[in-house]
């Protein structure tokens, strides 16, 4: 998995990680937060590398599905963009209000 994909997965995990199964949550945390390889996780969890890959893949699909339905990460990214934009304060506040109404 590329660095960008890991970062995206980490963001999704922060928002929706508690909705995963205990095993998925633990494996994604080891993979994204502690930066362990699939082999290292498989040794630690005492399952096959493919099993780890499957759990992480299913967890990623679940997290993406939660984001598709709830949009928390997208919303926070947009707020962050507005907060650090070059727009004047009044314009930024109007854009934030519009975003909150959506």
C-alpha cells in the first residue's frame, strides 16, 4: 500500500475505527499506526500473511463505506481547507456556514 493510501486509511481509522471488529481494529492499528508489515502482524497475531491482508482489506472496505455514507473525513478536510485558505474571515465564515448546512 502506498503512503497516501496508508494516510487515507489512517484518517478513516481515526473516525470510524471503533465500528470495526476487534480483530480488524487491532490489525489496522498495527499496520497504519505502528507501521508493521503484513509479515510482522501475521507473526504477532499467529495467522497467515494472507489472513492479515484479508482482514485489512475488509476493514478498509468497511471504513470507506462508512465514509461514503457519513462523510466525516471529507467534511473535516473541507473545514481545514477553509480555515487555512487565503479568503478573508467573513468569506471563510460564510463558506463554513454553507458547508454546515449541507
